[in-house]
């Protein structure tokens, strides 16, 4: 194939299938032949315009595929070679600025949140910066991880949400054995945070959802290790938690989307001296139900969490390959590029059907 096929988001709700010349690869970069690209909440927020761009781009930031071509320096620096199956991190790193050298490369001064894969204008050569395509260009500042042998590429796309679950649900709050953890939000990242807390040795894990749409997700979370699934439409979560285990949570992890009341709920659920991780974005400056004085009275520690790090991604791939949790059996739907819009709208809950927990594009 001498050309790549890629879906370009021209404006909200308008994807067009285009062809691009395959870029010439030099010493420090590579070309990925995409096998699968996972979908997350950011994808449908980009598609619907909830996250505006003002430019055309190829979406997709959970890419797994085969290195079709790679320069010798890139192969040495990344520890991979031509023909290897790899997972691509969403953030790039210059490896030189203070943030990168300290390990906080998500805030890279040369890249950062404004230069993530899946959100780069097609006007920037060679245009193939996202996973909704047959091929993705990997710049010299890319970070990739070799996918373990035998791991299906569709399941491997979970490296991103599972990596997030590990960082948000275990590493950042430093969950210790015997602690009580509550996860707000039963989407794929919430379920992955349950896995992370379980592996960290939490003695009790609760997860919250809301209404009929979340029922199957709460049921799934129980299969992945949650001890208590709470529908907040039916019962107040702090009452449900104290009824089940007699105390409030040591750690609360918020991965909800567009739920501005979640911060208030998290503060109510956490014990004095406890920790809260804020990883979900509310999309609103309003915070219904928030009583800031409780932060003072309880001496709560609150962490903000943006993205994932390489340590968490590597651990995620190990867990997926180990098959200790039933990730292969997740409620999942796949789609070709031509029908990507339909799957994205289904993931966004706009089709009237219950969205799958895991959506994947197959170029």
C-alpha cells in the first residue's frame, strides 16, 4: 500500500475518509500500520463538538499496530524493531525540558496537552497523527511499548484505560493493603480503577453509577472485583458505604464525565485524613453539593490526575497478557472506519441503545 486511509474530523459530527501519501521515514521516526484503535470519552466529545478544535484532524489516541517501518535511532531509543506490535502513548516527550527529565512528560514544554496524538491538525505534515487511519506517523518524540506476544490487538487497546486505572486508582493515592476505596463512575476507566485497587490490596471496593444505563456496567464492575455496586438514583452512596463496611473511604477516585456534583460526593464519601483523586472532568465550573469547609474539617488531600505514565502503561500490558481479569469478555463493539460515526454516537449514548463498555475501530 503506497497510500494511507484516514478519517478526518472536519467539523463536529462530520468525518470524511481521505487518502494520504505514506511519509518517508528517517533515522528517528517510524510508521505504524494500525490494527486497532480504542475509543474513549474524549472521542465522542471531539466528535460532537463538546471539545472544540477549530481545525481538521485525525482523531484516535489508543493505537495498537505493527511497526511497518522504523529508523535505526528510533529502534534503539524505543527498544523495538520493524514488525513488532506496539501500543502508542498519547503524549509525546522531548526528553529534555525540566518536566520531561523529572518524569512529568505529560506537561512537556514542547508538546503537552496541545500536541497529543489524535488532536493534531492535518495541516501539519505528514497529517497522519491519529488512530482513525490505516497508518499513523510516529515522531521522534513518540513513546511506544511492545505488546506482549499473543495479546490480541483489540484487547491490547485497553492499555490506555487500564493504565489510567492503575495510575489513578492505585499509584497516585498510594492505596495500601486493607484500605477502603470508592470509584465514582462505572465506565471502562472506572472498572480498570477497580482492578488497580484490587491488585493494590484494597479490602473493600465500591463503585457508583447512575440509572438504567449504568446497570450493566455496575454488574461488570462486580465481576472485576468490586464488593459493592451503588446506583446513586436508588440510594445515597455514603449511606450505602457505611452500611456495608461501617466507615467511610480511605480513597475516593472520581472518573466521572460531565458530573459536576461528583466532587461534592467524593468529599462526603472520604474519611477524615483521606485522599481523593480527581481524574474525570465535569465540563462545568459549577460544583453542586460542594461544601468546601469539609476539605478543611476532614483534612482531605486532593490530587488532580492528567493522563497516564509509562510505568502504568507497561503494567497494564502485563495484566492484559496475564488474563487474570476477564477483559476479553467485556461488552465490546468494533467498527470499520466507514461506520466510525455510528459507533461514536452509540458510545456517547445518542442512539437510544445501551453503549458498549469498550468500543474499538478496526482500520
